[in-house]
C-alpha cells in the first residue's frame, strides 16, 4: 500500500505554524514569517519552511522528516493522521503474444524472488508525452525528440504515461520509470533494476547526476550547448546505486556533478554521496536556486544569473563555509533590557549576603505575577524554574517568594531528590520545553558545574557552558546563573568571579551586586558586562529592617568603587552638584552645559551626577530650571 498523491498533497498543504503550535512548539513573529525558537535559523510561512544556516527548505513532509527524524510514510501520517490507500497500477500480466511488448529477465542470482520486468506496450504516437513534457514541463522539443528516437522515452499505450527506460550494457531494458501525463503518477515499474537508471552516455569524462528523469531533461534544456558530449544519469531517487554501477562500467570518468534537488533529502544525499566516492574523482555540487531543475526551467525567464550554486567537494581539505550575507540578522528579545536577554546566559554575582538571591526572587515575582521591576516591560505572567543548592525550599525559598509577591503556581523546581542537577543534564532542556518556562535560575552556579569538572580549568568549563548556552538559544529561555566572588581584594571586577574567567566569557550579560559601605542598607546592581546592548546604568535597592525591600533607582558608582568600598557618597555629591548649579545660575545668566560639567569635574563630581542633579531641579516646584539648544550647544538658566 502506498499514499495517494491526494494524501501527499494534503500533508504538504498543512499549515506548519498551526501544526507546530499544536505540538507545543514556540514560534515568534518575524516580519511575514515565524521563527522557530527551538531552531532559530528556521523560518516558517504557512506551509513553507527555510533553514537559513544550511540554505535548505521545503514543504511540511520534508520538515517532519528532517526535524522529527521520520520516514516519508511516518511524516505523511503525522501530518494527516491518514493511512496509505493506493495500490501500484502496473500489476497486470504482460501481453506475451504482442510483439511490441518487451520482456527482460531479471537477475535471478541477486534474488530468486525478484519480480520479472516488463515494459508497457508502446503507443503508436507520443501525443500525450509531448503535450506533457513540452507544454507543461517546458522541455526543449529537439532534446525530447532525441530521446524519443532512441526509445528511451516513450508513451505507453494503455495509460498514456511517459516511460523513461534504463538499459544494460547489451542495450536490453532493465529499468523503467512511469510519470503520469493526465493524472499524478511517479513510480518505478515492478522488477526494475535501479543499477541501470535512465541516462544518456556521451563521449567526455564527466557525468551529471539527477534525482529524476524530468530534471535530467530540464538541465539539458537549460544548457543545450554541446550537450551530446556529456554523460547524464538519473538515480531514480536519492540512492547512489545507479551511480556506483555507472562508475563501475565507465572507468574513465573523472568529474562528477551532483545536481540533486534543493531540499533536505537532496542536500543530505549530495553530501553522503560525495563523501562515499573515491578521491580519484573531482566532485562538484550544482544546487538549483529553485526546488529542482524543472521548477527552475519553468521560471527561467523570471530569474537572473546564477541559476545554481556551485560547490566543490575536497575529501581531504574541504571546509564548510558560511557567507555573512546569508546570515539573517536577529533582533534580541529582552526580559529586562539591557540587563537580561531571553535565549542567553546572564550571570549575577556578588559576595554572600549582598542581595543576589533577593534580586532573583523579586525577578521571579515580576515574571510570574507582574510585580514591579524598574524599567521592565510588562509581560504576560509565565512559568519559571528556580533551582537552589543553598536554601531550603520550605523554610526559606517559599516564604521569601510569598513576601516578594510571586505566583507560586508558576515557580517550578526540578526534583533533585534522586539525582543532582548539573549544567550538562538533559533534564534542564526537557523541563524548559515541557513547562514552557521562559526563565531558569541556578543558585549558586558553582553547585551545578558537576562533580567531575574543575571550575578553575577553562578546558573543562568551556564545553559545559557552551552546551548550556545552546539550550538557552534553542528554547529562548533566559538562563540566570547566581555566582559568588572570590576573596581577592582590589583588581578589576572582571576577575573577581569565582572559578574560570570562561564563566564570564560565555555569558552575554554580567551583573554585579554589592553593598554600599557607607550606606549599609543600600545594594547596587552594576552592569559589568554587556555583549548585546550598551551597558545599563547602576540601579539601587534598599533592604532596611523596617521598610524591607524598596527600589531606590539610578545610583552613581563604579564596579571598582563598589568592590573596594570607596562608594557611598552619591547623595552628598548630588547635593553638592545641585548647589553648584544653583550658584552658577543665580544671576539669571544663561550658562553653557559644558561649563557646568567642567566646574563639577573640578569638585570630583561626574557628569552623570550632574545630570541627576539637573533632573532633580526640574522636578523641584520651587526652581524654574530652563534649558535650550542653540546651535550645537545646550544652555541652562533659572527663570525668575
């Protein structure tokens, strides 16, 4: 039993966007297309898909075969829920008394049960064949006539199908492929030996290889000049059986041009065949810009050169390359811009007791229950996964989540009672996909490195971090790693993280949290590394005994000052800057902005603090601070 063309067409008409969502997959709108989060190089539009990283694409059946590792029948069944229905049409007994019927005995040595091979009866005319191949398929009439004259292409008398014939060394038919002219049919005839595919043998030392006879004729129609010199071979699919047999019979062949279809099956077969051939051949791939050579022929007038991509296979030295012009630009999606991106790794690090876990739990509340978070775009509540190796779930984590205002039904934990979790544990990705989690927090990250990994050795840390980053990328989940600082005093903040510097290198964003020494209730979040956007301004919050958690807002301090304990004078500096501005503008004069900055700099006050002071003055109802741009300069004054 086979699937009918109607069933196959129905499968390939499936809306992939709807079908994938029905499988629980996440798709993000990208212009007119949708981007599949599990493979972000894949874009989908209705029933078409394209994988930009490999420059391949196609229809739903190809998609399911490629990404769900299915056979062709299984893919059709997955898409339609239908079972195969059709029988093979060529099953009747041969007309042995009809002189126009050709019978060829098959190779009994290969298999005693091999079906006998018969060619269908020839039609006295080729009317249907010419109408189909010339008018519908755009095959060059002269080229078609050359094949009709040899009998290797003819019209069968009963069904009026095109029959493509493959012959052995003695010119005896051993293979035939039928193509319908009035209804859909693509089928090798019973008993065909694929070792003798449909072909044309020329005089030179090159062979052009195709999946189907129509593609072979289409290629010649596109490149008719001196075509008779070359060899052309149809595989009758993507198996290399016909090519291997052809090369064994033609030892002088030096160049092989693999001209298979531009779809998953064709591209995969091209690579497989090229890698299996001996090094005595020069191997090239001609990949049409359309799905196959006949589609390219039919749209030839709409296209510009080149009509195909030419690749060279070198067994010893071939290196697969990507063109940056083919890489699609992707917009970063943000959980908290510019601090925490979706689909990437973020590290939050600081000394014990400095507020790292507090920040993580407040973020959990914002994500699950829309609790306030400074400058965060409000998102629909979603599931998060929170893993901790330091605090008890019942006596510490849950009470703090309740205090933060989180929706506990959306805060999930992977059960580690029987097996501890690590970065390379496959449960992480399965849990994210299963629960559609958009945030994963691992606290502290050093506990999840794995017992056999030395976190101070870059060669051991790098591969597990790369795997975790790939999980984030495939799922679109923001992964936050809470880390401790080492005990080294002073030095750059980049080298204060516990373990290998590769932790920091793998993360796209690093946040540093510390306590302001002169204001012990104040914690500051400093954007210490940002690979995807300009670094965000430091943000502070307080953990007072009486008031509890409160956001303070922007805070003027550097990472080095925070770590060394030199910071904490922000409020007094801003007050000094405020008074300086008032003094400079007291006479009603219009003062250049850069002159105010210079005066503040002489007092050790940064431009950021000056801006904060200006903003505070604008908000003061007792001060009428005005600003105006004249040319390239900004002026400030106080209007009386």
